[in-house]
C-alpha cells in the first residue's frame, strides 16, 4: 500500500497535515485495538494457563496505554492512488531526557530524536466499511501472537519487502487462532516470531484447502510491510542508530535496540528481507531486567515459537549495532542451519519440496525467456516481418511462455530485453534494423533464423508433446482446408496394368484415406509416370501415346452420325498430365489444420455454403444463406450470432418459398437484412481483412474460402476485389 516513495507523507502533491487527537478519540482507538487483538496466547494448555492469560493481557494493556493514552498522538489523512482514504495515527517518540518510571508501568520504547511512529491505520472502503489495522511498529512492541499470524519461508520476505501481496500459493499454514470479522492477520518469517507485515486475509481463503500449491490469487492483501515507505519515513538518523546509549530499549524478541531502525530485530536487514533467528538463551538479560524494572509480566511461552522446517536459502552474516547496550546480544544470532532436521508431517515435507521448485523456477528466468523467444520465432511467418521489437515481445514472446509461469527480466543478467536482443544477434537467431527515423538501431525485427538449433529443438519438442497426430501448436489457430482428391476409374486399371495397392491408397499416410481409393494429385501423377517409364513412352519432354493410353484418354462412345475424330500420337508431358487428371473421378477431403486431421472424406464436389444477395424495393437488400449444416454449423445459432455481431434482423426458414430450390433434409435457410456478403465471408473464413466491419473479428468459424459460393442478383452492386496479402 505504501510501496511508492513519499506515499505515506504526500498525496496528490500535497503534504498530509498531522492533527492532534482528543482524549475521547484516544480512548476509542484503544477500545478498537482491544477488540481486534487476540486476548490470550495460542498455546495455553499448561497447568498455569490462567496465569499466562492474565500476564498476556496485562502486557497488552500496558503497551496499548503507552501507545494511545500517553505521549502525543496525531492523525494524518491520505488518499491512495486507487482513491481509497487512509487515516494514519502517529505516536510521538518518548522524551529521551525523561527517564522517570514512577508514574507509569510501561514507557514507549521509541525515544527521541526518532521520528513519530505510525501505530494504527484506518482504511475507508466506503460508507460504514472501515478496516482497522495495527501497524508493524505497534506489533513490534506488543507480545508475540497478539494478532493471528501466518508464517512464511524467509525466501518470501524479499518479495513482500518490495511491495508484493502474499499469494495463496505461498501460504502453507493458516493462523492457529482464526482472525476477527475484519480478517486482519500478521505475517512472520519462520524462525522469527516478530511480524514483518500486516494486512487482511482475502475472503476466498476459508480453509487450508484454499491455499498452498496449485492455487491462484491473492491470499493476504498487505497494508504495511517492513521496507515500505512507512518504514523509511520512520527511520531514525544514522548517527543515532550507530551511537546508542544505555537508555536505549532492547526488543526482547528481536535482540536489538528499538531505535536501531529495524523495529529492534536482528533478522530485519536493511529493508530488503527478513531472516530467522536462533536463540541460545531463554531471554535477553537486559530485556528481562527492564521488564522487572517496569513491573510488566512477560512469559517465556509468549516469546518462543515452534519453527517449521523450511529450507535455508543461503548463509547471512549477522547485523551488528554499535553502542554499549549491545553487550549480551551475542546470545542471539542469525540461524545458519535448517530449522529442524526431523520431518514434522507430510504437509510440511510437501511444502518444502514446492518451495525448492519455486526457487529453481526463479533461477531459470533466462531459460524461460529464451524458450519463449525461440517458440515465438518458430511461429512467425515471412509476411509478419518486419515488425517492431516491442511488438514482437508483447504479442509473440509473452504469449509463448509456458502456462503458469512469468518472465521477470529484472532477475536475469540482461535486466532489459534489448540487451538480450543484442546477444541473440551475435548468436545468429535474429536480425534487426533501425526504425524510420533512424534513431534506434535495434527498433525493428527484420529477419529470424528458423533453422537455428534452439528453434529446431523447440519445434521437435512441441511436436512430441502435441496430443493430436504430432501436430504443433506453433502454426497458429485451427482452420479447415479443402483438399481435392481423385479416384481412378475401374476400367483404367486392367488396360494400364496399374498397381492395385497404389490405386486403392493402401499406403496412405492418414488412416482415414487408407483403402478408400481416394488419391491426391501427386499420387495419380505417380501412377501415370510409372506407366510411362514401364512402357518407355517418355522422350525428353514429349510422350508417344500407345493404344491403351490413347483409349483411356480419348476413347468415348460413338453414336450414329458422329464424325470420326483423329487422336494425337505425341503430346507434351504437361498435356498428358492434364488429360489424365481430367479423366479422374473427383472427391474431396476436409482437413483440420494444424495437424492434417481429416474431418470429412467424400466423393464428388465438396459441399458449398451458398450466400445469395437480392434487391428488394426501395434499394434495400436481403441476404440468404444455406448449406451451413454441411460444416456442422447450427443455422439457428449462427443466425443469432450474426444478428448480434452485425446489428441486423434475421429469420430462419425450414421450408423454401415457391420459386426457390428445395432444401435438403435437416437444412435451413437464413434470411438476413442488408447486403452482408463481405461481412459473412469474413466471419465464416476468419479473414478479417475482407471487411471493415468490427463484428467479424474473433470469429469461431474456420470455413475454407473455396467452400463458399456467392451469387449477386440483379441490382446488387459488385463486390470489391478481395485483398491479397502483400509479399515482403
């Protein structure tokens, strides 16, 4: 919430004013704090449970009195970037000259010349909807577990210190005591019981099943965290931090003076991260003496917590503070081993494995970037180039990431995509050029090398992982293609002694076409070439026709009175191939691309979707569509879709009117208002450049362009010439 610089001081360029609080407002805040905080420690199962609860409440009351009822307390109102209003309550530091403790039982630990400390926040979400949140400063003074706590691995702390929220996937344990109706929780690092952040639990988190691996979304919305602008504004002067006198209070939990600038915790490191602590002594001698001196009860159970076994990231040197009061702090050091060698339960073992996987994912940002770039290069076509490098990154590289991953350039050695581009130019993967203004020499992507070993590896990997006939996801969206097929007439096989397996397509590459006698153009030409070579009829570029071949190509039934036609004896190879193709029986295959999967196989001409436009009176037009059922399109659903996309009226006819061709079984005819031939063509084929109408965008249909027949009746203006993609 306070991740931006000066966000806790200024709003809309104006500095927030600090207004002193009246006594009634102080009492109100203290009452709100008592209602929000936990009034008993979570582990009160011992014989002295009642006395522990009393001691816990007495310590809380003493801290709340010092925070809200003693010293100067003021309010500061701010407006955040999202428009929400926040009220901060600032407690002035204690006078360093006044050390008398006869009148009060507990004195505020932050002393002058430290700046005022924010102890409470009110966030306004609307009328009668205000969230009360204690600050990290107040939680550092209160006894541990005063607020429901969520422990996280210390590796997560660096992201929280940068201003990130705590995601549900990063939560491995919910609070032992469920938070209040406002769901305010504290976040701690495992092995360091002092809260580093405070926020509210998302409403979607209701049980342990809603968090952990394989979950998505924010788990805790962080209000304030160690390392944010609120912490920076409250830092004491550097001279005070390194010259602490004996009057400086020591945090009994963190083992460092409160005025040292890190909420009195050795594990809080320069606003960057938080590391765990390990204590070899039960309590700090100075802290114990101070508690006795001020008459505040403090129990050992409130200061020590069980540390779940999260793996250690790296060894971290201890933070040293100057001053004579640091004597005795050698008993509290930073942990340099794992937090437990024994496996506590199966859940923690699983969490530890997932934590290691996340760390390995963070370490492979460069591999993710290179994988996405190579995949994007494989998906590019020549017509896409040249393009801006920024467009290439935004529209091709980022969508090519593996699902569920992110590319963080800041965590790579490149830091910027331009540095990576320069390296790949040297590796021969891409070629770039300057922009039109010739200002940036790396602005435009000119060419890509699809034969690069890294790109070829990605292509093979995608084909191997494809679920459908080895098809690759690199070829773009699915579409349907009509392929012309041919069948050799039966009376051709015996005279020409053709190979029966080749004629029946017994060795076809697709299972749908095997033994169907449906041949491609290449296969029927191979039959012809085999016959010409076997009979030795080919001479360079000419073919000398023999009797069987002449009968096949030119023989036809004669009727009485027909003149005798002479047949050629020599033809060119092209003429023979065209005559042979013309004698074949026609068929078609509807193929789904990518993947070359045959959806429909049939004889005769392929089915057509008919679009007919006719003129009505007053120069208005009507568009009729039929034949959609041949491509598994429901006519009624399509009519509704067209009416919504193009804002026109439409109806569906199951019986053709008089004067029109009858409809096939289960076929309907659509009657649409207006001349929609271009819009329907673009919608059915998915080619948005056919029309300028925005309703044709994001088409779910992929009908082949040669499967659509258009008829324009009298009075209908001619269509504009279909645009042809420019060759670059």
